C-alpha cells in the first residue's frame, strides 16, 4: 500500500515536466508567427536527423557557426536521430513556415531510402522548401590488402564471387555496389554493417573483401595503405583522390554520392528564404567553412534550392530505374 | 619500448587539470553513493549519463569509472560502522567489519579495507595494462563470426552466473533479447514491433532502458523500503592498522586480488560475487574458522580487496572486446556509444588516448580514494540522515530531465517512466535487472553478427568452426552450457570433488 502515493508523486513530477516543456514550445511558436520584416524573431533552430558527432552533424554545426552573424540570430543545432533522419524531417515539415525551424537534409533520405522502406516511412521533398544545397560527399570502393585487388579490373577478372560490406540497408553504399556489380557481372554477397566505421574495419581485417565507404571516413586508412581504393562513384574524379578512376570512366552508370541541403517547412515566405540564403552564402565564403569542407573531404555544391529539388528528383528517378532495370531489391536481400 | 609509449601518453592525458578534476568528482560521487544504501553505481551512472554528453569522451569515462570503483570504497564505511551495507558488494564486510567496530577496532577495519581496496584495484589495473594490448593484437581477426560466438557466450554466462535465481535471470535475459529486436531490421529494412511508430523505427535506445530500469526503478523501489534512522556511528580511531593486523590480512589481500581479478573478467561476475567468493575462501582456509563473524581482519580485508579488483578488471572485456561483463559495464558501453566511441578490439589502437587515459586514471583515482576515504568518513556518514523523501524526488527529476536532453525527445522520457515501472516491478518480484539490460546490449550484437556471418559463409553454419577464435569460443560455450550436467555426473561418481577444476577451466578461457 505504501508505494501508491509515491508512484503518483513521481508520475506527477513527470507530467508537470511534460507541461513545462509543452508550454515552452508554445511560446516559441507564437513568437515567430507575425510579419516577416523583423525575421528572425529569435533563435533559428537547425534540426539534424543524425546523432551528434557524425558527418551530417558536423556539417550542420560548421554551417550554423558561419551563418549566425549575418543572420543576426543564434542558430542552435538540435539532434533528433531516428529512422535515418525521417523523424526529424517530418517533424520540421510540420512546424509553422516562419523560417525559425530548419532541417539539414541528406539526399539519400529522398533518393535512396524510399527504395528500401515502406511508403509511410519515406519523406517527400515536396513537403519542404529547400533553401540551399551544401556539399557533396563521395563514396569510394575500397578493397582489403589481402584480397589482392589493385583495380576494379582485378575484381571483374577474378571470376569468383566476392563479399562486400555496405554501410546499411537503403544507403548509397549499398545502392552503388549492388548496381555496379550487376553491371559488371560480378557475383557478390552484400553484407550490411551499422555504419561506415565497422564496414571499414571489416575490410581492414579482410572479413569482407570490398566495401563502399564515404571518402572522409576511408581516407586515413587509404593513406596508411591498409585498404586499396578502386573506384569513386562521383561522375568526375574526386579532387582528393586524383589517381582513382570514377565508375563512369570505367564504363559503369552508377552516379551515387551523398548530397546535403538545408530546408524549411513548405510555404516559408520568399523574403525569409532570401535572407536565409544570403546568410548561408556568407557562411560559404568564410575561411573556417572552406577549411572544414577541405578537412572532411567534402566537395562544395552550393546550388540553389530549386536546383537541389530538380537534381535530387532526377537522382531518385534514376536510382529507381537502375534498381528496376537490374532487378535489384535493396530490402529483403537474400 | 614502443608498447610503453601510449601508456605514458595516457598519463599525460590523465594529468590534464580537467581530467584530474573529473576523476576527483567521480570518486567523490562514487564514495558518496557507496555510502547511501540503495543507490548503487549502476543507478548513479545511469542518471548521470546525459551529463557526460557535453564533455570529452576521455573525461566522461574517467568520471564514470571513478564513480564505479569509488562506490566500492564507500560501501565499506557503512558496513563497518552501521552494519548497513551501502553496496551489495560490501554485504559480507558486515559480518566481521561491524564486529570489529563493536570491539572498538572500527579504524583498523576501515584502514584494512582501504589498503586492501587499493592493493586489489592497483593489481587489477596492472593486469589490465598488460593484458589489453595482447587482446588488441587480435583486433582485426575479430569479424562477425567471432562476435557472434562472443555474444552468445556472454549472454549464457550472464544468465547462469549472475546472483539470484537462475530461472528468473533467464526470463529477464529473454525479455532483453526480445526488446533488442524492436526497430528496423538491419538486413531487410523491414520494421519490427514498431506498431507504425517512427519513434521506434531505430529500435529502443539503450540509455532510456538503463535510466528507467536502474535509475528510476531503483528510486521507486527504495522509497518502499523504510530507511533505518542513522544511528550514531562508532568512534573511529587508529586508522592505520597495527603490524600484527597487517600481517594477518596480507595473505587475504593477495588472494583477494587474484580472485577478484579473474571473477571480474568473467561476464556475469563482478564485485559482488568476488567479495562473497573471497569471504568463503578466507573462511575455508583459516586455521580457526570460528573467528569469522566475530571480527576477523581477513574477513574484511579479503572481500574488500576482491571487490575492488573485480570492479577494475571488469573493464577488461569491455575495453578490449566490447563485451560488457556486468550491468555497470553495460552502462559504460552506453556512455561510450553516446560519445561516438565504439568499444571493441580496435579501441586500443584507434583511441589510445582514451584507452590509456581511462586506465591510468584508475591509478590516480585509487590513490585519491586511499587519501580521502578515512578523513571523510564522518561527513559521509552524516549524509545518511538526509531523508529519502527529499532525496528521491530530486534524483527522479534529474533522471527525467537527463533523459530528455539526450535526444531532445519527450518519447524518451516516456520510455524512462515505462522502464522505471518495469524495473521497480522486477525488483519487487525478485528479478535481477542486470541480465535484461546485458541481454539487450548483446542481443543486437548477436543477431547482427550472426546474420552477417551466415551471409559471409553463404548460409553454411559450419563456417564458425573453421575459424580458430570463434571455434574456441563455441567450445567454451558448450562447456559452460553443460557444466551443471558434467558437475552432477562427476559428483555422482566421485562424491562431489571435481567442481573446482571445471570452474578454473572457464576462468582461464574467458
């Protein structure tokens, strides 16, 4: 009997806390709704659908730091990981379209993830107003030193089945490799890892022979000679790996890279979007931001929101076509 | 000498003022909660997890580790002075410690315990220092098949060796395994048990589960237990034990160090079991066993040495293999993941600063504890007078606030409340929460590695036996699984003498 009041007290505390949090949010929303001339009316929140410390998060933080000054308002970065970023994106899409709430988008969420998950888990880019494109993060195909593969011809000429690691289901890493191997007529077993790091470790230990990983992640081991780069999946050679051929040069049609952009809820006023774009462009010009891109092997792709939408929709259609043409299923593998 | 370079660099990491400060904060908090009955290191670490979010990984883990081994010191104080064990691992210290206090030798008991803890802890760190690079040498040989075998063995050991009823531990472990399946299937992208909720698409996060079951669950459970009013503690004098006492206890300290070290490495082992085993061992070895329970110094020195040695050595499987040996280590695992550090065989090589920083911080922490533990006894005992009615709501609030801040998610707060209730009910009905949390952590590893391995082997399960490390681990698994049967068989034939050798066998292999 004794514990009844106690439990109620704890639940009471919890619900009081919930209330507090809710009212705090309410205050924020009301503050930002009025007219656009005095935008921004308070901190502009940039939500990231990935955990803190990952490459998407780092990009958001570098951008926010550069944009704060010209925007005239602080830009806190808030991480809301979940469902590859779909959770954060859907949440921001549902916020008032006043420019106070932004989200950092990964192209794969729009272009690749829908190929692997059910329709209601996917995100539609038309639910958002894209403000600006940011950068391109290239994928590189690496081989373990024990595999003996020095170039992609070695793989196609090996005449045997290979094992390859991906960074997960519905990622560019999986798409790029499955399509590439289909086109090159190589038999391969696709082994998904949780993210880039474990996949890279598996290649280093020759647990898998090949893997496709984001360049920034693979670079230290490439430089140390512990993995061999075979191909990059960008349409042109990557400036950080000038000696590695692109898949296109090698004769394969798999233009896969990770692109990132900033977006606001649909219906954000034009003046607000212009102001945001201007402050992002200001950020792009800072040395700190340029250095950041350089250090993380990111190729700047600072295009307009409209260009982002057209390009990403183009890639989504292209990937869908490739997958259907080659009879690949990203989900339900095996 | 190359091997020693990172070790020495680790010391320079620890000696940074921030890290020293956090080490001090950690051991003080540890001693504090060690004194408070009920609130254990697991609960405290669970509650403080979000706090570590903003600091460097090394600093965070140094502090959390300090809490863990600091609690082993603190738990002794109340056992000796008030006959009130602050920690489960200090329960056996009550038998002789309190008797010694009644005979006016409280100071001697505390002094012996502090010295024993220091020796045990330090011995285990030295073991850790030399063992870790050896294990890490195999780092790249650890692929999916090795991890599957390791996770399998870990879950089995947790469920069979942990204290409490075995059937209930298995039930808890099974629930943990089930919870680990929630979320998007890593291999097909299919949603499992998400009930259409996006919040569950990535599965249940480890932190809300730990904070709920260990943090909130403990708080709720402790409110139900009536706290005894603090009695006036016995006077503490003559902290430095006499030569005779030291001589009498030195054997116990040595044996406790070794025993604690090995029991700490075993998954499912840890400080509590080590202290009990050491007490039993000392009593068995003694020429006059009847002295035990009446103030025998070995009865204090042995268990206190063993629990600290075990607390330290349980870091070995976590830091070198990424396999948490007990519930507190599972929380450390969570803390490292929050920091973006994947514990595993690669840790020593990829993050030498973190690894050696944490290991070396334990030397410093143990010295700090030795210096502080005796002068601060009086203050800590006074804390016992704070009423649970005041302490509990504050800690509950901190827990919920912390849960929110990790992912800025109200859903996580709800999860903590739900698992808090689950944890409370489990404790109330005699289920240990440890196996649930450990199985949850290992379940995901087991499933993913197993499926990955089978993909690698083209569906041929015999592939596990073709690789030396996974084959060895599986043999150990079979040995452990059939140990009870083997034991009864031997007992029938020889009249029950062979059990010890088989146990030793496992200790060596793991």
